[in-house]
């Protein structure tokens, strides 16, 4: 098992309950999308699984170990096996693109190599390959403050591709990309995972992306599990119930809220038919 | 008003800034505290402008003109200036060697254990607190006291000044470095630490790109302060421009003193230019 949670919960200091009683199991190599309205706890879940937050209830196991019972050294080694793609890439604007990508391997490199790499990049071709997969190879030596929001988000993805983690956690990794690029970027994450047998858990705003690229989809609402099903079994009713707080409008790519029309209940339909003329259905 | 939509507020409750009372309280508190302090410090600016006192001051300042220009004195001045620059630069360099590692240990921005929080957080807390305490001790004792002590041990000369500067300024630089690192955007460093990176990597890839400008500018400013401080220490025999100034003042030679002061002005301008240049390079 790559990941097991038992009654996992998170309560913030101000008493706000972000997650409650979560039961999850991901085997190695599995690909799971997490969908749900804003405030459902998607980011909290990813921070918990990435060992960036400690659960306030329940238990978490990553690769067979409870991260919060490990020694500091073991926890650090565990963290190097997890790559998190953040919605807002945590990259200083003055950093060059190549440096931002190479930072993905800081956990595996000895400290001297990381510092020397600031004087002369340690792995130019490696960084270039990672960037090329996201169509950014020509920006290798640019500074990150020259990039657009979407380009920066792709640099953040390239960093994690370069890191080659065993578990990829992605928190709305393509929220700043247009539909074509978003589709390609998610495709690259999936390809990377398939190629190396890595496990992926990605929260996605666009439901159509989740259904297209991920065999298993988890619906999260109000910090609790709404459903956890193979993508093919996710029905139209489940989705409109999941997004009830947002007027049952199921978000899809391009930020054009559209009504769900044809969606075979338990059938093969994985593509949403887009009908902008009808408004909310 | 044409076409603008006015949002109607509930009529009966007029909205008030809830923080206004606290702000007013803070201002009153500051006044109540400041007033006795000014009394205690005998702060009576009007005294400066009384006729007798104005004469005293103009007399004192007139003694400084014209600046001394004899080749012999200028030679001494050049040697003393170089000595002062050497003291300040060597002192700041040593101070950096003390401050940088202490700041990296003391700053919360690089605390791995606070993510989660994870194992070793009490140990980390204790380590940071003791580092901060050490920095406080280093800078709490004025450099002039250290200088007086080292002059006794090492004899008259620049070495005592260098050591005194290194200790006090090490404490100051360390404290301010710690705080600069905490006040920049710490998310990049946290993300790196949460990805298993070491502290030095997180510092170099996550914090320094954002903080380098401010760190440099503060360091150069401290170098400028070190130039001035080395003058004070010169009065107790630690060499440089201060020692020269001490001699001129004791001989009531205002011309020489004003030449020395002009050199100070030039040095401060130099520090400004260096700082501006470095900030531009790091922008």
C-alpha cells in the first residue's frame, strides 16, 4: 500500500473542522483524483498526506509507516519520496527557471551538491527534459518573475517531475492553465507516474479532467468522503449532489460553469457534452 | 451618481471602525510614556537658541575652519583612513562569520520540526532560544567595553578594535539576519523542507533569493557603522582615524578635526554607493 488512512481528521486551531473520519487506501501505482466544491478540504487532505500538516485525529500510513512516529531523519527520507505540486508554486520570483526545477532534487542531493549547483547548474539536460515535457524548454535560463502565472505553474510541475517521487500529490496543479495546456500537463503527470509506477493523488477543479485521466475519483464535501468510486461509476446525480453548495453546477475546464447534460449513470460516458446555450440545468 | 448602484446599508446600525478605540488608546499610551522620558532626558530644545549658547556653539564650530591641509597631516590622515577601513572591514568579516551560522540556526524560517509539528521540536526550540540568547549577550555589551579589555590584552593598535567589532557586530548582524529571514516570504523554504530538503538547501533556494538584497544592504550599513565605531574605539587607543581625532582634539586643533570629519563624510558616501551598487546587482 502506498497510502492508508484510518479515521483521518484535521481540526484547525480555531476549531474549524477541515477533515473528518477519512478512510482511504491507495495501492502503489494507483491514480486517484479528488474533486469537490471549494472549502471541501482538498488542500487540507493533500497537506496531510504530504506530511506538511499533522492530523489531529486518526492515523496515516505512508509506504507502511506512520510518518509522525518516525525519527527526524526517517521523516526527512520519507518526505523526499513525496512530491507535492502546489496550486500557487512556492518559487521565489528571482530564481531562474533551471534553479527552480533543480530544487526538486535537493532532498536527494548532498548539501554540497545543492550549493555548488547554484554556482553552475548540476544537471542542465535533466532540467531541460523536465521542462520540455511541459513545453517550456526555451525558458530554461529565464528568471521566474518573467513568466506568466500559467508558465510558473508548469515550472512547479516540472520541479516535481524532475524530483521523480514515488508519490505525487497535486493540489489543483493546472488551475492557471488554459484547457489545452491543462489537459497536456495532467497527461504528463499521468505519463510520468505510469512510466515509473508512481502513485498519484490529484485534486482537480475541472471534473472532466478528473474523469478523463484518473481511473478512480474521490468526491469530498464538507471535509468528509462523499464517494470513492471508479471513474466510470461516477453518476450525474452524485456530481450534482457533490456540488449542491455551488448551485449543482459541475465545474469543468476553462472556468465556464456548464450544466451537466448527458452523463450515463454507471455507463461509459466520460466526456461531458458542453451546452452553453441552456444555462443551468 | 448617474447609474451608480448604491448598496443600501442597514439603516439603524451605523458602521464604525472597530479598531479605532484601540488605536486611540495606543497613541495616548505612547504620549503618557514619552512625556516623563523627555523630562528625564532634560529635553529642552529652546535652550539651544538662547543668545549665550549660540555664541558658544558658533565659537566651537569656527575653530574647525579652515580644514588642515598640510602635506604632513594629509599623509597621516591617509594612513589613518586606510587603517580605519581595514579595522571596519576585518571586523565586519569576522562578525559575518559569527552571525551567519548563528542566524541559520536561530531563524524559525528554517525550522524543520515546526512543520507538522514533527519530531525534535522541543530540541529545536531550545537550540533556537539559546542561539538568540548568545546573540543578545554578544551585542548587549558595547564594543567600547570589549575594546578597552582587548587593548589591555593585545596592547594599543587595530587588533583590539577588530575583535571588539567582530563580537558586538556579530551579535547585531545575527539578530537582524534572523529577523530578515523570518520576515521574507518563507513559503518557498517551507515547501522545500516539506519535500525533504536540508536546511542549507532551503536557505539557498528558498530564502536567499528573496532576502539577499535586504541582507546585503543591512550588512553594508553595518560596515558604515563599523567605520564610525572604529573612531570611538580609536579614542581608547585602538588605532585608525579615532586615534588621530583624539590627538587633534586634545591639542585643540579644530582644523585637523574638520579634515577628519570630511573624510568621514566621504566614507559614508562610499558606503552608500557600495550599497546601491550591490542592491542593483542583486535586484
